[in-house]
């Protein structure tokens, strides 16, 4: 039973990773691509690792998977934010269809 649930979680993680990779190809600018990749890593990879934990249980491999999940949840959003901020400050502009740019108002103050 646990193995089936683990496999389902891994498949869900793979689906998130697939759509994140598709977003990297299809989205128009750095910021939307960065958002797609951050969601891909956070939800997809953590889903795969949690499925691995469910399959293996509290073994050495399962504990390492949980530690990796915690590390990814702490670092992926922060690194995506830092990359987006660095890209904006270095002059990379959002795509033409961007409606709201609140960060430019913050910089002007």
C-alpha cells in the first residue's frame, strides 16, 4: 500500500517537473521562466522525494529525502527571489505584456 502511494506521489512530482520544464521553454521573459522553474523545483522535486520517503520509510534513505525536502523548501524560493531581483537591478526588463511593475516604484523611493 505504501509503495503505491509513494509511486503516485513520484508521478505527481514528475508531472510538476514536466510542466516546469515546459514553462522554461514557453514563457516570454526571465521572470516568468524563473517562477516556473522555482515551482518546478519546489513542488516537483519535493513530491518525488516525499514519494521516495513513503516507499522507503524511516531508513537512512528516507531520512535523507526528508532533509533534502527541508533544504529545498528553504533555499529554492530565496534563490529565485535573489535571481529575479538581481536580473531586475542589472537592467533586464519584463516582457511587453507586463501590466504591473511595483518594484520600479519601490526603487524610485
